[in-house]
C-alpha cells in the first residue's frame, strides 16, 4: 500500500471481544472499516454486540481483498483462512494483535506464509477493556516495513491511541513477552512477604499457645491472634519499605558521593520498596477491620477505666447494669494514632496510582513518598508503643522483649531513628549537596572546591540511585 494513502481501507478480521472493542473505537472516531467473518450472517452475543449489528460484515475473501490494512483479531490457528485470498494480499498490511503463548510467534508465521505482505505487530499490549476507555492505552507498532509502520501510527492517532514506533518486526517478541508475564516485578516482593508472614505466624502461634504463662484458648486464633499477626507483618513491611533508603543515605555520606556500589541484594531491595508498601497498605486495612471487630473491654482491658475491671465483678459476674463505658485516654490515643497512620498510608497508596503519579510534580511526589511516608512510619510506631506500653510497664524486660508487639517494632524503630538523624540540619544539607552532584574531598575523583566538597565531572555517571530519603 502506498505510504501517502491518507484514508486506507481497514478490515478487522474476526468478531470476538477484542475485534468488537477495536471496532467500537473506530466507530467512535468516525473511521470507516468493516469486519471479516467466516459466517457474516451470524450475530455474536455478549459485550458490544451492537457494534457488529451496526457495522458492515463481509466474508473473509471479500473483506481481505477490498482492504489495505487487515487487522487479524483471530487465533493463530485460523491464519490459514487468509490462504483463500493469498493472491490478493500482495503489498497489503497484515497486523498481528495476538498474544498466544507458544514456541511460534504469530508475526513469524505470517511472515513465512505471506512474504509479499507488510507484516506488522501492533495493538497487542491493549486489552479490550482498555480500548473502551476515552483515554486510550499506549500502543506499540513494529515491523520491517517503515512505511507500513508510519501508516499504522497515523491510524492509531486517528482513533485517539498514543502510539510508539517500536522498530523492527523482531521486537514483537518482546511485546508479547511483556503482555504474557504474570504480575512482573512482584515475584520477589511476594516471596519476601511470604517469609515474613511465615515467621510471624509461627512465632505468634507459639507465643500465644505455648510460651505464655496463661496460654490463649484456641477460640482466639481466627481473629484475636490473627489480628496481632497481621499487624506485625504490616509494620515489618512498612519498615522494610523505608529502611533501605536511609541505609543508602548513610553509605553515601560515608563515601562522600552519590555514586556508590551496593551489594546486589540491596539493589533488589530498593527495587521492591513500592510493592512492600502496597502490601503494608493491604495488611493495615485488614488489621483495622479486625481491630474494629475486637474493640471491647474483654480484649483491651487497659483501654477502659477501673469502673469495669475485676473490682466491679462479684463471683465473676458483672453487675447489671454496668452504665456507660468510655475508653481511657490511652485507648483513645491508640485509635487516633492508628487512624492517622492509616490515612497517611492510604494517601501514599493513592499517590502511586499511575494517573495520580503522572499529575504530581517532583516536589509534590517527594513530599508524599518521603515526608508523608516518614510521618506514617512514625505514627505507626507510636500507635504500637501506646498499645503495648501499659502491658510492658507491668512486666520485666525479659518478658517484654519476646512479645509480638515489641519485636515487630525493631525495624520501624531503627528506621525512624536513622531518619531523625538524617533530618538534622547538617546531615540533611550534606545529603542534598551530595545528591545534587557534589562529593567530599575523601571521594576518589573530581576537583575540590573551597569548602572541601568536590564537584562531579561526570553528570551522567552510572549509579545515581535517586533514593528518596
């Protein structure tokens, strides 16, 4: 097809869900097209069936013969349908949109079957549901024929889809691999959270049912003990999300440069902080729900005044009526700190959404992810301390240390302490200067300034960690 053809004739081969979604987008933007089907008289049911009813549907031979661009919204096993009109496909653009797993790639099979056609790979990274949105998804176009790529880029722009030229046809394999991956980037975070969860489940269960002087009854496992476990996992995940940033800041201070070589495990840790934070948000939400169910004098006796403690009970039976029951200031403070921490964590989670994140400037993003994140971690730590302090004060040190609430705070305490040190004016300014491209006279390279701080000579040096502390 000639590259300068401004209005190519378009055929969508297939009438499945993706074909209908793409057809609906063509209709919305007034771009003429038609469907190609093995049975034009049959009308499918389901979502967007009205698109088929209001559009032209031709048989495969007629639809392909009269088209300049043929979008193959069919399974690869049906590519043989095109062999019926092979003699009429010369110089036409065939668009492979498939993502079927297998050893043979769709566009490679098409290139073998129809060597005289311009084979391209496009639209496979967009789902049918994303096609229905007003703000369409970004699509990628690759193919060996540069003119065909430009035609598809213009066609995508006509239907409101931002498109990127992805180069040669061989790059289509990477596009399919990208789509076929299941939750990419979540493997290590899930494994880490599973290990953390296994530790806290085993420890809390042994603590509750074996190691206590007065072991819990099994009836308390589903909610009461589970709530402690969930809270401990959430606090640990939150601490792990912010600890590596503080650690790297101290390493940069010690080295006097932002370009530091870190162990591979630290690099991987830095790369999963967002996922750990999202796990903390999910678990914290569950912790809040379980806590609301459990709030009562029976589970939190230190939150209620002495009016309802054992002094009011005769022979183990509470008097009737007990009268109005209100929390002590400790109970109300615990709830306040927990609520504030939850609100901060929710706001941080919202800021990670792509639509929200793109609308934030650098300073706004840093304020949310760094400063609000520290506030969330500090509030969480204070929440657990206020929750456990009334119990800790009545126990010896050896009895306090092995408690779930105390051990779950070790990493958050360490992270908060490191962050407070980094917030001191002298260190805060020094870290900012190092990360802006300066390094101290103890660094290995560069030219020293008047104040002993050296300027980096390589602005594009590899290893800029860009850590938000």
